[in-house]
C-alpha cells in the first residue's frame, strides 16, 4: 500500500509544475513540416556525379539546400523578411554558392556541404542589376556585380574587392547586363531606351576601360528581356515589331550596327501581343556560351536555333511546348522540352542541344493535378549514365507552388507543397463518424424511438452491439496481421476514406488557406495532405476569411465551409463554398457581391439544413444573408432587433455600431471617434465564439467570491500614437462594448510603441508592447471583475449593466522579442489557461496565465498564499521546459491556432509561419486520461503479488490453525 | 500597474545614482533608408563557441538575431560571425540555435562607431557589466527542453521514509521471537502481560486474523451471506 501513497504524493507535488514535454513523447503526437517558399533560383550541384544537393533561393528570402533524392532539407538559412533580405542572384561554382542579397547590398559565399558562411562583404549602395562569374583561362576566380552606376569585381575565395569602377554616363545609360567570355574582358551592356546600346569593356586585372562603343538600336526598350549573348560574344536581340533578330559581335571594333535577320527567312512568326524570349546557356563561366539558344515565340511555342558563322539555323521547332530548359553534364549539353500530351498530362523529352536530335527513351510523363495550377518553371538535372548516355531528372514548379521532382518514366520522386510556406488563415474541423458510428448514433434519434416498439429496439441494440464486436475483431485481426510483417513494410497511408473521429476527438481536419489561393485539407495527426484545391484568378493582394458554417455534427448534411476572398484594394469579394472533409466545391448557389464587403458576421441562427447564417455587410450598410432561404429570412426578422455589429474605419479613426432592421437594412446606434492626428487604430479583437468559461468568479483567500466581468460583446481596441519619437510615443487600449458603444475602460502605456500583440479572452486582455525607454518588451494584463456580487447572474445584457467593472492591471518585463501571441482553448474551460508565445528564435513558449495575474501581490500574505498567487516579480521567467516544440523550431512564426479537443485537458495547437508545427498541450497536465508513463507493469505486478501473498498466507494460517487444534 | 510605476521610479532613481556617462546617441533602431552612406552603418562582430562540438555540426541551424529579427547574421564555418549594416544604437545580440543555449549580449554602438558589449539586464537597463568585444559567446550547454520522467527504482522505494517505517517494525516482529526464548513459560507470561498492556482494548480486532478470515470467506462462497455482518463486528477468538 505504501508505494501507492508514495506515488500519489509524487503526483500531487508535480501538479504544480507547468506542462512540458517528456523526451519519450517526441514525435508521438506532434509533427513539423518545413517549407522554403516560391523558388526563384534553383541549381543542381553538378560538381560531382553522386551529389544530391539542390540549391534553392526563394521569394521568402530563404536559401536552402535540398536533398534531390528525397526532397528533404539538408540545411536552410532564413534571412530577414522584406527587401533587405531579398535574394537577387544565386551563382554556383564548385562547392561554393555566391548569393547577392538585399538589392545588391551584401555578397555572400556559402560552403554548401556544411551550410556555413565562407565570407560576406558589404557592397556599395546602388540598385542591383546583374551578377556574373568571371573566369580567367578556364578557371573561375572572380564574381562581378553590376549596380546602377558602378561595377565591382570580387575574389571568389575571400570576397575581397579586386576593383570597383564607376560606370560612364550612368545617369543617362541604364546598364543592365554583364558578360564575360574567355578573353580576360568583362563587358557591361547598357541601354538608352529607344536610342542606342552602350558596350563598355573592362580589363579583368585592374578594371581599366579598354573600349567603349555605342550601337544604334532605336527599337529596343530593354536589354534584359529581349537579349542574350550566344557563341563567342555575339549579342543577340529579338524584336517583335520588326519580327526580326539582331546580332552584334561585342568585340569587333569595325561593326557599329546591328545586323538584322528577319524571322520570316526562318519561316517563323511571333504571336501577336507576346514578347519573345531568348534563352541561351553558358555551362562554364570561364568559356563562352554555346551557340545554340531557345527562342520562345508564343506561350506554347519554342524553337531551338543555332548561330553559326553569322547565320541562324533552325535546329528544331517545338510546337506546342510549354517550357524548355538547358542542362549540362560534363561536356554534353541537352535541352529538355515539356509539351502537352493530353488534357491531364505533359510529356518531357530530351534533345541534344547541338543537333536538336531527340534522345531515345527519355520521355518523362508529368501528370498535372486537376486541382492544381499549370506548370511554369522547369529545372533539369542532367547526368551521365554508365554507358555514357545522358540521363536526367526534372523539377517542375507550378503556378500553385508545387515542386515535383520526376524521374523516368514519370515516377514522382518527391513533391513539396510550397504554398504552405505562406498560410494566411486556418480552421480545424471535426472528422465525420464512420458508417458504424453514425448508425449507432442514429439509434438514439427521436423518430426511431417513437416508431419502433420495445422489442425491435432491443433487437436493434443487439445488432449494433454485434456490429461493434465485428469491427473490434477486424481491428484486432489487422493489428495481428500488421505485427507479423516487418515494421518497415507496414505503410501508414492515410486517406480520407479511412479517416474517422477518434474516441477523444483528438484527430481533426486542418483547413489551411494560403496566400497563393491554394486550399489544403491536412490530417492533424500525421500532417498528411488529404486534399488540395487551387483557386485560380486570386489577386496577389487578396485577404481571406474562413468560416465554418456547418460542422460534421449534422449527419447526413455534409459539413460546409465558406471562404470569403476579398480584394484588398477594391474591397470586392466573392464566396467559395466547399466541403471541408473532401475539399469538394459545394453546389449551393452563392450570392454575388457587387459592392465591397466591410464586415462579416456568423450568427448562431441556423437554417432548416443546420447551416449557420452568415451576414455580409457592404459599404452601403446593406446586409446580405447567406444562405438566404425563406426560413432564414423569417428567423432574421424575428431576431433582427437583437443583432448588432460594428465597423472599424482605421483611416478615419472611427468605430461605429449598427443594429439590424427587419428589412435587412441597418441603423447606426453608436460611434466612437479616435482622432487620427494623435493615434491610429491598429487592431480590434472580440472574443472567440467557441470559448467557454467554466467558473463565474474567483474564490478569494477569505472565501468570498470575486465575480468576473464576462461581457461577450466586449471589444479590445489597440491604438498606437502617430508620433513615433521615443519620448512621446504611446500605446493605447480601449475596451468598448460592441452593442452600446460604451467605453468600459481605457489605458495608455507611455513611452511605448508597437508592434502590439494581444489576446482577448474570458475577462482579461493580455498585450505586449515595446518599451522604448528601457528597450525591452513588456507584458501587460488587464482583468475585469464585477465585484463581490453579480448584477444579473442569469443572463448578460450589455444594455442593462449599471455598474462599471473593476479593472486590475499589472505589467511585467518579458526578456525576449515576440512574434505572435495566442491563448490555449479547451472544451469546457475548466483547464487552466496558458499563453502561447511565438518567439523569433522559432520556439513556442507555453506561459501559464498564472504568471499574468494582476492580483499577484508584492508582499505575500496568508490570503494570497491561500489563493495560490505567485508573488510579484518584474521579470517574467522563460524556462526551456516550457518550449512546447523543443528543437522543432518554427521559422518566422506568424500565427498560432488553438482548438479544443474532446478531452478537457487537451488543447490542439498549430503554429504556422514558414513552417507548420502541430502538437497538443496539456495546460493542467493530463488529469482526465491515464498518463503516458502510467506503469501498467508495476500496478499489475503489485496486484498479482498481493493476490499470491494472500493465497500463501491463507494456506499458512490454515496449517497453523490445524497445528494448534492438534496441540 | 501601480507596482510597475513604482518599480519604474526605483529604476529612475537607480539610474541617477549610477550617474553613467551615457554618451550613446539615441538613434532609432528602426529601418533606415538604404540610401544612407556606409559611414552610418556598422558591423557587429564576434565568435560563437560550443565547447567540444565541431562547428560544422551546429552552424547550419544557428542564426544571429539582433533585436529580434531586426538584423540577421549567419555563422561562418569557423564559428565567427559579423552582422553588417547596423546603424548606431543599443541592441540585444542573440545566437539562436535549436540545440545549444547561448546567453544574449547587449551591444551599444555610438554614432561614431564605438562599440561596447555588456550583459543584458532588463531590470537595471543602464547597468554596465562589460563583456569582451568583439563578442566571445560561449555556449552554456545544450538546451534542456525535456522534463525528467519520474522513474521507479528499487532504491527510491526502499529509501522512502514510509517504507523504512514499515520495514523496521516488521524486522522486530520477525527477529525478536528468535532472539528471545519463547519456550520459557515465565518469559511467555511476562510477554503476554506486556502485550496486554500495549493493547488495552481487547475488543479491537487483530489485523492479521481479520485478513485471513476475510480472504478465506471470499474463496468459500457458502459463507458469503453472513460475511457483511461478521466483518462489521469480528470477534477475537
């Protein structure tokens, strides 16, 4: 018995420790996926045949090395967001990769095997134009960087500048490209639009200008898009107006005019309105480019041409063809061309670059995703096979940012969904019941009980019990069957069909909306993408709002989600209705929204099909209901007088409240103006609709109750001062009742500035700001209480609350910067709350709300000890055990989503940013299920031990009694 | 809030006491237009050391963050680093690595480009405890992300005071009769007397006997009916 007592004592003592991860829980219920973003540059390491490296630089300012066999990351470097971390160019030579960052501000060289920096140099200011590797006598030694008005040459091994020169007449000439051939010269090409081209020759050794000439080209407006250098220093340009190609040897002194070659002579024609594109290839920077090049004449027409002895010869015409790319392995250069095969597939073929002849048996079939976008980039990795023929693999990037790596004859080696690097919003939806579960549920339906008598109900009960037994036996058999197979061969494939709700509702469907307009349905347990849907024609500046209108609880009605897509500039929006489990677009007719949408409102009112009603308010304050059946309109008329909504106009600093009228028009009932000259509204947040508060008050040390002010209509409005001087800047917070417009509380934090992150929940608001005086982040918590008595304990009404709430506030120093803030959420709200803090280091801190309690006393008293209040300390602790994602850091965490599970102790957490991390947290430990480390062996051995001990002692006692009787 | 204010007052007073020569300009550490000349931008240099670990094993996952993600730097293959393009101001420089822990350092840069490093103290923000510059940041070991599971071992169990309290009387009960000769009738009488003294209430049931009775009844089902009444008031022989 003693050890049970001991164990109980231990577990009680542990209750006070905050939730943390145990080492054996790693990967048990959490997963992370790492992303890189939209690929801008991709280079295969062709240095050695066995190399698996694929270097990529993306629009998310990420430079990474991928394993080209698996698609996993070898390493990844995440730079600053915005233009200062923007990767302008990626060049590779040998083991080193040279990257130009931040509009030509920094030049970095990376050691690609380790993933460490070799050197970094700061370049002079000036907008970046081009960069090129420069070789001298078959050896690449330098890198040249062309800026708007200067050129500099850097040593590849140390990064030191060899020379830097200002460009002549840089205010009138736009220098755009750079070229270096084999002969110790660097050519800088500039243009005066619609006038002439300027060619400047620099000597590699000391940057001396060897020659400078200008060539008439009145038709040309830009060098970059229409020109390329082919063969040994021949500038080749294309013009769609005159339908001709122009050539010019860069080096020759005598030729001062571009030679015109009409495309008609080659029987070619540029499609009207299309800007032709020239693509050449320079396999080795120390040698001149090849004389073959691609000319794209229309979106689906490429031709391979060859420049020879001043003439252009047609090698092969690819029509139709979507994409074409060169690749080199060793001495051999090939061209891969993607052409349509049928509606759903494309075929990629390999051609030798010098002849245009097709390589046999090199077709790769690329199947296009019917729910995806069109392919738009093709990267080819060519390699020499053992028999000296050229083999290849391709990476295809599509419009919806899917990277697919294929090998012959069309096997998908790996696939990455890079759209997930930019998740905008997400929701979690319960999974549906399986057929058997649904049938069992149906047994308790109202209709069934009335229709059937007693006996059929008993029979039904028995039959459903039998079905359960059958299912269980099948499950056991499967377990047994799987256990016999070696572990590696057991595939845990997750498909939509086998997914069903688990007994604690821990597994859910994650709906993710990405900035590129691609929707994903992801299994929260494994992270498998179950469905994806690319919405075409999404403007890049759209904002999204995802609304769950009908959950899975209303069988047989399918669940229903609505996505509001709104153009940020015009405010015009459209609705996309879909089934969140299968990702299928719903057939329901959607209202057209001719006017900009200002606000949406999901009402608790449901229509006859159990879908919640969504109200959309346009800029004329007219309301559109969706769904808008007669039933709904009738209900809306009945409840119109109690439907209120608010609008925020941050440009005018105006918050206004409206009430719905019976005819679906609105009336203004309140307005709060926050003068924009002094401060601007940064954010407005209400409370989450699915939040439950379990206890109405707090029991104090003297056994009295302090009731919480639980106003469901309360809005927290954060403002920042327009004056950014550190002495005068401030952050303001207003708590406004959304129905009456009454300002419940306002607070100002002086000498503070944003970015402000805040959480509004229950009866508290927690916000973080930057204290510009002391240069630190500070947390501030506001808690609202009604006092010792509740005014109206049955129902809360904003219109009838005569007493203002008591407001308590306390602030703390937080010793780290913050990216995002969110609070945990559980089913019934019994579990204590934690704050989840996303840090720039990628860790997610689970901070007990207990530490953010404005009633923390400065001096400990008997009563405060009774209440379990922690004494006030100015600095908030950060413990490493509180990092819920241990070493699985989430880069650039932008949002944290929390959802309750079926277990009261458990909250599901998804952190998204560049990466996605999913886990479960137990803020008050797992009090409602047996813990992971529950010692079954100990308990059963104790039980058996006791049993045998009693058996033995019984026998002994019998013997003893017998002996005594004989005495 | 009041507490906060009071604390702030204390810090202001402390600042006055320290009377530091605060020669650092209060440049806004916000983003400055890129058109500025190189003279106003400085470089924070240093080296990160993880004792006993090769640099190539950890540098690819580490980054240098200056004031959150305001400025970002990367580690060179030898463990040194430089964060370029930082205007004058005061910054917290931190090396973040998912595997190793580094303490942050505050770096102050004057408008002339003079650098100094000091310990980060968020409470007494103006206190200066100098650190070497260029920075030498030594890792204080791997991160301790995980809680220790309470393990169950025999030693823990045996050394527990409760168990000790149970084991010692047991030993006495078992060993004492062996030591003392119980066959001697005088001795026996004496012991019985002392036992009666110890146990003043003869009505109280003997635990061992009660247990045997209970279990013997549990196994034989015939006497299950009067089990309840007997166990409520068991008699002593």
